[in-house]
């Protein structure tokens, strides 16, 4: 089983408030999308990559309206958490 690091304080990190405001979604949805991205990035052939992430399937899985995940992803880009199909801090936060 492969693992990724999860930091204390992730759930109540203030950046989720900002992301939530950017995309108009609840912090719960924002955090659920982030969790899904972490798992996907951890399992990607090139760890940290989310280039092939399927937002439509996550919308269905979470039971939210179509386009919610894509809106959250755009908010992550705006906040600098995602860039060029990658989680920007992956290498720093997930050392080998």
C-alpha cells in the first residue's frame, strides 16, 4: 500500500475559506476535492500529476452538480495550489 503525507491542520486550513469563496462551494466540497486530488496525485505514474484527473466522475461520486469539481479546480489554480497539471507543493510536501 502506498501512502502520502497528511498534515495536521489540513482540515481547518484557512486557505480553504478563500478557495471556497473563489468557487462558491462549501469548504466541505473543497476539502473533498482536495482529498481526491491528493490520492490521485499519489497514484499517478508521475507522482504529483493530476493532469488526467476526471472532474466529471468526482462530481458524480460526491453527488454534486456537474461542473462543481471543475470550478473548485479553477479556484485551486487561482490560489496557486495547482499549476501545469500538478499539485504545486507536491515535491516539498511529499518527500521520497
